[in-house]
């Protein structure tokens, strides 16, 4: 992380304004400086959390704020897209593990798209996340159309 502070945490609709697109139930974007977490609803019953930038222990509150409401809906498919993330640490993986337990505990499904950034792949490999059954690729049946439908940024 570059250590710069944007002055606070913004959560709400597009770039921190108003309710989220869709049903207004979830914040669409939360940002703290450069890192962001945007929720995209490509189809009903599916939410893709698109993370971007560098995420570490300082952005865990951001992630929890955005991801917490997702665990309240039973039967939801939640996909965490790390394809735009350039760095993560173990604190982020702990938060994602908590989100996975919360979502699956309510009868939902959880998927993780790991992305290709070397620093991210290394942490995922060293911690065993790349071997977990929740890891998906754009080629996986059932996820390819879903991932193609997410907003192009």
C-alpha cells in the first residue's frame, strides 16, 4: 500500500453515492484510497465482488463492510473476483474465509476467481487457497457466462 489516505471510507452506490444498483440492499462500491471493492449483480441470485488494487490488513474493514450483507441472503452465489488485485495479505484471506463460511452457512455458494497477478497468486499458493474447491477459473462451466456478464471496468 502506498500509505496515502483519501480521508475516509466511502460506501454506497457508484463511487460512493446513493444506493447500490439492483435492489439497493448492498453497497456497490467501497473505496479507501486506491483499493476498491465493487459489487456487481450480473443475474438475480448472484453477486460478484470485484476487488481492485492492493488489499491488506488496512482494507479488511472495507471488505467486511461490503461483504457482510451478502451473508444475510440464503441461497446466494457470491464470487470474489481478484483479477484486478495487485496485492493481498493473509488478513484479507482470513476475511474472505469468514465471508465464505457466512455465505455457505446460509445455504449459499462461494467462489473465488484468483486472477493472475504474481504477488496474489503467490500468497494464494502459499496459503493453500489455490487448492480449495471454491477456486474457479473463467473456463469453469457455469461461471464463464457469469464472469463475462460482470461490468467491464
